[in-house]
């Protein structure tokens, strides 16, 4: 198989040690659907043998000194601590002194003192899913019997803080919390969060006689789910939290989307694939060794192979993954190609490009209108911060400017 130079960028593959299993059953979770991909397999758990094979080949495939492991779910804390202790031993065995970092993404409800001691000791970074204060989190994030989860999540966050584990928050912005941008923003500051990633919730459903299911990109008869944030809400929400941030918190409270916007303004690669020109920065490996192009495209057409038969380099640097990467840009509809914000938006994630553009072409992102509002609003501030950076000054100086000019920039 033909591959590109493996030295051009690091190789990332997320690992799903429990497949799609989770102790919660959030209304909007797309992972639960994924368990239906493998209906014959009751126990969708990564075996210890496959864990070792993955760790060995993942480390050997890296061309850089530093190796980053990302543990995803379902809920990865459903595996016992002994599983992760074994993973650390294997990382040390095959890493042979290389710098190994670990990130684990969790709903936070299963954290205990013992878990936090392990996470602190091994310096793992923890991403906790939480959608804001209790009344904005609990409506959609609950167990399969409807028990709310917020109190357990907050208990987990307090344990992380007690044990000085590095953590960040991952919040989904949906129909309800999008209406409360101020409350949402200040909640995260009040609980001591320093890094916040906000992801807009966009899901469609297909209604079938046996019940509705989340839609795939190609489902033409799908309708937008009730909890999906509207384009108008998304634009307003982003503008409001940006106004708070740019006046009070630049350089102290980090919101990934604002960092990505500034990165694109500067012409440097942003940290999130959604705002990058191309996709395919990170593949994902399922419990059985199947590797897919992206965590959002765990569907048969995007299966790159299986770690038992192909190497990670063949799969992640091979032609199919390259084609997947390029498609993000080459499939942009005319409206995006002509858009003045394309350099920053890049049409966002292809997963949610199911609208027609102003010329009737398919492939426009559902939240386009919200993004156009956001980019037009932040443009003068981004110009200002870019100018500070180009002159070797801290972008946080914008807060001093805005204290003297409270009406803002335009
Ligand atoms: S499909 Fe979306 S989530 Fe996947 S790599 Fe592309 S932008 Fe990222
Ligand atoms: S703002 Fe809209 S038109 Fe512009 S690049 Fe983004 S999705 Fe496309």
C-alpha cells in the first residue's frame, strides 16, 4: 500500500477500551448507537492482548519523541484501575524512556480517591464532560433509568481538585444551555475550570416504526433533533461568552474555540480538527482492533482496517485516510469557498454539513449562520490580538484597551 511520509505529522489514534459501554445514557450520545455496529459481540471490551499490541505498535509508529495516548469511551472508567496500571507498565516497557502522555475522557461520575491518586501519580490529563450548572446539565445527562448525573460529576471534579489532577471541561452546547450563556460561562469559572471546550450539539434523527435513531450524514429523511442548538442560538451564545472572555479572562481562562479562532487568524494550525483545513488528524481504534478514520465516522465505509492485519502507519498514513482528510476542504460548497471567514471556519466538521448553501449546493454546515455572526463579531478583536502577538506583546493586553474603551472595537 502506498503511504505518505510518516514524518510530516504525529500519528494519533484514540483508544476505546470499553467500546461504547457507558454507565450513563445521555439523550444525545452518539456512542450508544455505535454498539449496534457489532451486534454479535456481547462483551465489547478491549482484551489485554490487544492492549499490548496497540501500545507496542503505537509507540513504534511514532516519529516524534513524545507519544500521546487518548483513552475514550463510552466511559473508560468502567475498566478497573488494574487495566490502566497494566497500560502504564506496557507504555514504560515499550516507550524505553520516551515521554509518554495520557489523556482520558470521562463523564466523571466514577472517579474515586483511588482513581485520582493514580491519575495524579501518573500525570494523566482528565477531560470531564459537564454541560454547566445542574439545571442545564441534568435534562440530557442521566442514567438509563433517568437518574440525574450532575451531583456525581461535581463530586468527581472536587476529587480531581483535591488530588491536584490536571483536568479540563468538555461542554456540549444544546438547546437549553445555549439560552443561558452568562450563567454557563460563570459557572465554569466559579468551579475553578481553566480550560473549557465547547462543542455545539447537532444531531438528526430518523423516525422508524421501531423508534427513532440518530441519523447518519447520508440519511435524507432525517430531521433535526429537539435538543440540537439552533444556528441563531449558537451565534448569540458564542458572541456573548466571547464578550465576557475578551474583557475579563484572556490569558487566564482558556476556551478552545477562541484559541482556534486566534490561531487561524495568525495562520497557524488550530488545536481542533473542526476548525482545520483538513480532517484525519486522529483515527480511532475500537475494542476489537478495527481502526476508523475519525471518532465521528465510525461507520463501515470509514473502516481503515484492523490492527491485527495492518500496521497503524499503513492505515493512518495510507491513501484512504489521505482522501478522507482532503475531502473536508475539497467538498466545501460554493458559499464556503467564497466566504470571507473560510480561513477560520473551514466549513467546520463535515459530519454536520447537511444543509444547502445559497446557491443550492449541498454540504453547508448546519450552524453556518451562527458562525458567520460569531466571526463578524470577533473579527476586530482578533485583529487586535493578532497585532499584539506580531509585535511580541501579550494578547491579554486587549483587556486594558477595553477598560479604557468600554464600547468595544468595531
Ligand atoms: S470529521 Fe469532524 S471530527 Fe472528524 S476529523 Fe473531520 S472535522 Fe474532525
Ligand atoms: S461561516 Fe458558513 S459559509 Fe463561511 S466557511 Fe463557515 S460554514 Fe462556510
